[in-house]
C-alpha cells in the first residue's frame, strides 16, 4: 500500500481527466516518489478517545480502537462481517459510499481512522449504531445523494466496522478477548489532483 501511495503521489499529471484510461495518474517520477514517502506518516502516536453510544460503553480510547483494528479479518466461528468500498483511490471532494454485510443479525459501529492518526465515529443517518441483518447488504450512507465527501489531508484513510451480536462495552472487549466482535477494514488513498 505504501508503494502504491508513493507511486500515485509521484506521478506527473498527463491527460484529462485525472486519473484517465490512457495514462492513469500520469508519468512516474522516481525521485519524487522517494521524497513523498514519509508525507502521510504520523510522527508520534496520538492519544484520544471517541464518544460512542452508551450501549457500547459511552467512550473508547485510541489504544482500544487500535487493538480492535488488529483483530480485523481474524478467522472465527460465528459472526462474520464485510466492508467494501468502490475504489482504492479517491481525490479530495470525491463522494464515498460503502457496502456493509454480515452473516448474522448484529449491532455495529463504523469508525474513520484518518491518515493523521485521528479516530472518529462515522454516524449513520439518525443514530450512531448500525443494525445489520443476516445476508442483507446495507449501503452507508443509505442514499447516493448523501454520500460522504472525501476530505484532506492526503494519505491513507481507513474505515473500520466493529460488530457484535448484541451491544457490549467495547473497552472491555478490546482489553480482553476480541472473539466477541467481528471487525472489517476498508482502506483507501486520498490524493490531490492538480487542476
């Protein structure tokens, strides 16, 4: 993913629109790729917490969120979830929607982990808790016209879907066994495209 990011960032624009079918993001400039490699790295770990619904514990810190993230895509019996986006690369201002799917009925939270290291809850329409039904895909946001706008800065952003069969305090799950939750990730690159 880092190599892909550096390659896209280092491309000298060529053709219109960007990206395009003939040149993609442009012509590769290797020296620029090396210089841009550290652009989206966070120098120090960021401390903080995110307010979440009371049924999930009311608050979760960044360390617990990172622990949940590490459990993503681990094989487990029972609840399995999937989170899919349309593209790997978005330009600032592009619209973003994701598809959520679970093999069992479950309650879920959707978090955004920005390239800056900051975490936030991505609320669905009307409430912060999503409810998925077995085998029924759900789009978020539910309407195309309400798709989220991709915002700066450049770098890799990630959506994390955290689901449980029934709501429970996520702090205790993150600090102990993560077998009670199912976690899915969707990463995408945010790039600037010169006008």
